[in-house]
C-alpha cells in the first residue's frame, strides 16, 4: 500500500512568503535625493536606503504572483471568486487611492514611493489584493495552521536578530550583516554604515523592521497568533518551543522601548482572558480575568521600573499642557523681530565706526544697546525680558549676518547689501521662510515623543483632502515644513529632522488618500470585527475558536497601534494577510 503524500498548498505559497520571508528582507540601495528641489531640503547627490525599498520590490513580486494565481483559478481551473461583495469598501478605497495619485502633490512620489517609505500607489493597491487573495485561497483550519507556522518560523529568525541587538551585538552591524545589507553595492559602503539604535540599550531592538517602533508593531501583531499555535500544539516539544519563542518576543518588545506596545499587549491579554474562559461559568470567567489583570498590572509595573519610569512619565506628560517662550519670528528689511515670553522684540544690527553693534526695540519702546560678552563671545542685553537669549552680529562678503542663540538652538539670518530684507538659513544651510502653521491641540505638541506636534499640524490639512488626498507617500510635501519655531519648541531633534510621516495610520491615510478613504477602511475593519465577535458565540470547534481569537486580537492590536504609528512595509503586508485569514474563517465556505 502506497503512503499517502501531503498535497503541497501551492496557492498558499505567496502568503507563506509574505508571512515568513518578507519581514526578513533587508538589503540596501543607493538612491538619488530628489527632494533637493524643495526649498526646505538639503541638496545632495545620493543617500543609502535600507530595508524598505527591497521590501517593496519583494512585496510587489508577491502581489503579481497572487494575481497570476487568481487568474489561473478563475480562467483555467474554473473556480469562482468568493465573497467579492464584502470588498466594496475596499474597491472604493482603491478608487480614491488612484484618484489621489492622479491629482497628487508629487506624482513621482506617489508612483515610485518616498525615500525610506516606499508605500506607493502600487503598494497600497497590493494590500487590497493580498486580503482579497487570502479570502479566496484560505479554506480550512489546516490552511490557517500552515500560515501560522510559517509566520512563527519568520518570527524565530526575527527573534534571534532581536536578541543580538538586545545584547549590543547587532547582527546587521557585524561583517556578515553588513555584507547582507550591501549586496550589489560597492564594498566601501560597509565602512560608512552607522546604526542609530546600537547605543541605546532600552530602544535598540528593531529586528529587521527598520525602527524600534515598527518592531513594536510587528511584535503586537504576531504575539496573539504565537500564543494560539502554542496552545494548539500537539507535541510537548512544540509547546515548549512556542513558549520559548513567546518569551523571546517579549524580551524583544522590552528592548524595542515601545511603551504603546506593552500597553496594547496588556489590553489584549485581558481580552484573551475574557474570550478564552468558560462561557457557561461567569464566576470562573471573572476570576480568570482578575488573575490576568493582576498579572498584566504586575508586568507593566515591572516594565516601568526597569525602564526608569518611561511608561509612567509618558502617561503623566500626556496630560500636561506646556507653554513656549519663543512664539514667533519674522524677517524684516532692517532686522529680525520675535515674539518672546509675550513681548515683541526687534533686533537691528548696525555697523559703526567702533565696529559691529546690535540694538533692540522691546514692545515698540525705546531702543536698547547690546553689550559684548568677551568671555562667551556673544552680544547680550541687560533687559530681563530677553531671558537667556544671546546674539551675534557680523559682516562677511558684503552681507550682514545675525544669529540668535536660545539654549541649544541657533537661528541664523543674513541680508546681502543689495537685498530687500533678511532671510533665514535652515538646518540644511538653505534659504527658507519661517511661517507658523495652523494648529490644533496647542500646548500638547511634546506628548508621545513629539507626535502631538505632528498631529496638531496635520489635522488642519484634512479640510483640503476630504474627497481625495494629496497622493500616496506625499506627506512630506503637504506637512508645513517651514513651521520652524514650533518644531524647535517641541524638541531640538524635531527641528533637525524632516517629518515624513504622520505617526498615525489613520491621519496618514486621511491626508494622502482622503478622509473618505479612511472611512471606507474603518467600515471594512469594523465589519470583520463585528462578524468575528458574533460568530464566536456559537463556535463549537475548539481549535477554530482559538485561531479565531488569536487572529481577532492580532488585528485589533495592529489597529490600536495604528493610532500612534504609521502604516509601513515592515508590518502592513503581514497585517493584511492575517486580516484576510480572519475574514476567510468567518465565511460559510470555511472548513473546520
């Protein structure tokens, strides 16, 4: 008698690759800096981009593979498409995405993707193909099990990389890792690589996800499913392996420094306790929930202690409103005026027979003369209303220069003798304007590591993107990059960087593909969640129930993390795969 061989799930292979291999893709690319044409960005010949470009190429290859399989299923094998009406909100979302690309603020960025982002129109449409494909090919609990095991294999490799980063021996900074990152590039590039997170032990784990924030999203997404496959493992060895892998993931979550990740995981653990305890015994259910609540509280307190109160400090700062000393800067014909601590100050450099001098007019009153401080080599005023500001004024090459020093921040201005007025030099040494942007949530700009600032300047922009957005990957174009004063007030690091993303999946979509597009996404997500919650009440198959719960918690965790994190190629393809698995489980065509 011939041994029965297992059928290879060919239709599942693109999803297996998306779950196991795609998150590990990390290769570099030499890219041209195309943003030099905009006044606020530095000119340059090229930069090196790692992780995201390679992930986008691999993901798009997988999407084409899925489309080919769908054509084969329909045209050759005669398999009808299932549940296509469920995707009507996503069809509308896709149409709005295309429309946003047609009217994009920068069509090149929308078609090719933004440097270090690469969520072009093709990638966004690829997400829709992925979830649609999942619903068509995932047909049984066996398929779910295969995909979850593939995800666990990829997670195991990610975990090993994360552990090397946690102990300060980042795999990617090793000789082999650098070789892997720079495949196809000049060998001299290896010597120029600098790793941003290697010196910060609490926020050093980024795995192969580009940043610790993305690693936190990845871990929140996969932990519920790792718990599900561990619970359903039939062999003791598999269960022990699952427990070890979960422990490694929790260590990586701590090493990522993702406070939101820990809070969301705690919330998901409480939900799991509610879902998984006995339905017919309310007393035992609440006892289990209480035990889980105490355990989660203890873990969060322990995390807070180990992280030097990073969690509690962040929660305290979230409710604190802050004021700013420097409120406004304007360039004028004969000087530079500011609004500082509620006072208007006009600084006027002058050249006299004695050399360079600096005068100031406070609240349109009498002129004051600055004094030269030889010890610190700067001009100062005795007027207390100037606070800790110091200044410098000098002439060079037929131009008058003026510098304002406010703590670690330096504001540089100059006026050529033939010019009409002073101009500002930004952090890239380019001439630019300073313009306070419309804002909401004023005074809360520093909350959540500066996200308050980005959100407060993004929300007013949505009034112009109701029907369609500015175009995929064009956040950098629409964000008020010249709002230098509030950037500096938020943090020196905020001034020095260039905001390229909204740090919120929902604000990101609302701006780039339109407010209506976000509504379509929310309708689609909510429909799945409501269906899953309704169906779990009548489920009798224990294995299916556990996988349904794991997928539901993964989807919910990602959507919650999306409040403070943007969609990205490091995690989003996996999310759409898992969401598709969850939707497939809720259909009558799914087999236990």
